[in-house]
C-alpha cells in the first residue's frame, strides 16, 4: 500500500524577515562558473567482477594500453574479468589552478557487476573544448557491494558507480574571467522585483559613482566598479556578496501526485470560496469456492469464482474560506475535516480551475 503524505510550508511560524538573503545566495557572477569534465578509462583489480568477453571495447582498451607500454598482445587473447571500462566525470571549479585536486566519479559502461576494490588507471579529463584540464587516477570508493553468484546474489545500493575523493589533479587553469570594470550579476531566479531591490541596495551602499548599478532585465544586473575598487575587484565583489536583500518570490503550489507531496508557499492566498468534498470508493472482492461432484458421479472438481462488489460513499465535508484567507487557514481547515494528501491535491486543482487560488500551480 502506498502511503501518501503532505508537506505544508507556511510562513506564520517564521519571522517577518524570512525573505531576506545575502546577495551571494541570490546571484552568480557572469564568467565565474564551473565546467564539466569527462573522460574514458579503465578500472582494474576487480577480482573477477569486471566486464565479460561480450564487452569488446574493454579488451581493446586494455590491448592499446599494454601496447603503449611495449607489450604486444592480441585483444582476442585477453580475458578482462578483472577490468571494467568506465566513464569518468568531474567538475572543474572556477579559478582552479594547476596542482589542485578535485573529486572524480567513475561509472561502468560495460557489464561488470561491481567496481568495489578497483583502481582507476590514469585517465585524461577533457572539457567541452576538447582540452585536457585534469587527470584522474587512484582507488574507486563505492557506496555498495554485490556478492554471490548464480541464482543467489545480494546487491546493496549501486556498486557500478564509484567516487574518488581528490582523485583528479588539475593540469590546466580553469577558463574563468575576473571582472575588471563592470561586474555583471546573474539572478538564479529571474524576477523584476528582486532585480530592482538589488540595484537599490547596491546604489545605497556605493554612492560613487552615482547609480553604479542598473538592471538590464529580470535576470541580469550590471554594476560599474567604483574608482576606489578598480585595483581591488576581489574586495569589491566580497562587499557585494555581503549585502542583504529581501528577495521577492511568487506564490506557488508544487504538487507531486506520484508521492502525494504538496508544498505550499507562505504567500498563497485563497479567494472567498466554499469547498464541498466527499469520497466515493468501490471495492471488488473475488473469492474462489471448490465445487465437488456427487458420489459415484462422472463430474469433476471445479473452482468457481465468486465476486462481490461493495460501494461506499462518505458524506460530503464542507469548508468555507473568507476574504483574504491564507494558506494557514486552508491547512487548518482541511486538516480539521480529515483530508488526505490526495484529497488536498484534488481540492487545490479544483480551486485553481475555479480561479480561487491566487498562486501558480506546478505539477512535478
């Protein structure tokens, strides 16, 4: 049986300044970003848990590796049960310098059963431009295991994906740009009101030059670096990040009908409305009875299904919400009549269709 539950996030238990946040939590700086890296490699030492002969590229990769070391072996003569072909991924942080270490992740692309105990051989990690930015090598740590063979096996978590903490060394500096004259801020969630508030806060903080910040659009803000910070852009950005701005967030209801999860923001408002909600359930039960033939008869024993249909309809439950009703009142009213998560989902969808729910409804 699937258990449904509802999560109600309301603002009536929080302080009034709950929307205030640091600028560094609301925006990112244009040009200062992470970059994705990817590479192809081999994990060895898998104690017979590696790829089988059907995974041809594992044998070919091992043959090529041995040939570069001066050992010539045909790929058809190699058994790769201790070897697994993997795709290695990593994230290159902004302003990463050569010699720094980052984490890498290896995922099997063949038919190996586990990467537990394996060691990743030297693997080049490339960016979208094809350049090598890091190399990875070392033990692969898995969060699970697979044991047993034949029809008796046990698998815990996902053993074909492993992680190498600090397993990659950066070889090339990250392609990050340090702002010089103008700092451009990108809002993580585009909003005209939040953008205008950030511009106002920046202009109040830095009086010279006047109106140093201006809003390009709902998601981009341009800030001219004041003359006293031209030679110290890092300090200027640090001052920007410490500014506290009250972000404006739209009223939104998020519904996940698969799990029965409902998230309601504190700004959700309900127009005057009356809700009448009932429940109708139909239960069909099938039982099997055995029909025995009479003594000395030519009949056979038969299984006879017997079906019973039961219908149950609960009395309608009513809720009345007045003008300016908040999500707090809605939650309390629905809880008072014993509504389940699925009932609440149906009621919210009906309220949206009736135009009584003053919020965006997002179904995930």
